[in-house]
C-alpha cells in the first residue's frame, strides 16, 4: 500500500531559517526534529521507525520526511531548508521505507554521523 503524506502539525513550531548563522540554523532544525518526534509519540504514535527521518535528493538539497506510522504507512513532510518535496514519496511502501532507513543508518555509522 502506498504512503499517505501529511504536513507537520502546527503544535510544534517550525524554526525560522536564516543564512546569517548556518551552525545555529542546523542546531534549530535538529531540535525541531527532536521536538516533532517527541510530540507525535506523546499523541500515541509508537512502534518501529516512528520518528525516523528519510531523505530524498532533490535539486540542490533534500526532501525530508518523518515516519508517523508504518502500518498504515504515513509520513510527515518536513518543511525544512528549501522545503523540497519528493514527487514519488506517496508511492513508497513500508518495505522501501525500512530499507531506506537501514541504508541511511549504515551510511551515518560509516561516516561518523549520528
């Protein structure tokens, strides 16, 4: 079954982006992702991969989505950076999302990411 895509809940405030201090901007985005994950878990979304981020390369950046649930597959579009969308995100399956998460974790581990 294909994914359902949602906008991020407004209860978690999106950080204001600025290019004046890139390291501060990155820190605010990381905090936003943590806060969003905490929020969706507080309203009852739990289980495998809930809160995990998947990214798709688009133009000069990434389209980013947070897993809301795996069954049924529901993703939250993250309006970060240039707010890119991946046109085929709604066609993702749970199997493909699991594979993408595993792949991104392996790459992060390999290159010392978190």
